């Protein structure tokens, strides 16, 4: 009888521990999935063509240019509707006639801007900067501001944020 109680007690403890583990893992970090959805959306919606985003712990920071305040607001609303997005920081600027840097100029300036980031690679093609590799969460905002100041058409952020 005592042996059955001990087994039942341990089985109950194991059940509680497993349940706790499952619940605590349920709200896992979906930043990569959010980033993939954003990339897909920014490539298909005209008001987001010159917008890039970074994601950290479900918070999306939008950077880039929009042709109107209406496009800026649409961009934010579109991103807020993505599953698992907790908040959107909208740093999109409204500009009417945006001039973009040439690829050669952009390549040189991008190379200078990213050389201080150890695990980061950047390519420039047709005015679009594509970022790959990883970057520290604390450095991401500064990196994105530096790159947007170079006036690319868009930044395709494929970075892993650590």
C-alpha cells in the first residue's frame, strides 16, 4: 500500500513538472517566424517597399521611408496584425521624393558600416542591402539606423538577433 502511494506521489510530481515545462515553453520566441512573415509582406505590399524591420522578443521596429502618412500608418497596422507580434515601434519617416544611393556608393558605405560587427555579412544589389549572420540585440537598432542613413531602397534583414 505504501509502495503504491510513493509511486502515485512520484507520478504526480513528474506530471506537474512536465506540465510546467510544456506551459513555460509554449510562449517561445518566434522572432524568426515573425521576421520571415515581415519579409514576405514587405516584398509584396507597395507601401512597404522601402521599409525594413527588426524583431526582438516579439517587438518589431520599423525603419525606412513611406510616401505618405497614410502609408506609414498602413505599414504599422499590417505588421501589428502578424501573429505573435507584441508591439510595433514605427520609426518610418514620410518622404515624398526619395532619392536612393547608387549600388557602388551603397556597397562602399555599407562595407564601412558593418565592418565593426563580427558575425554580420551584407550584400548590395539594386539598392537593397541584404543582411545575414547574427548581431547582438543591443547593436541592432544602431546598425539599422546607420544603414538607413545610407538611403538604400530597402534593407532585407535576415539576421539572427542574439
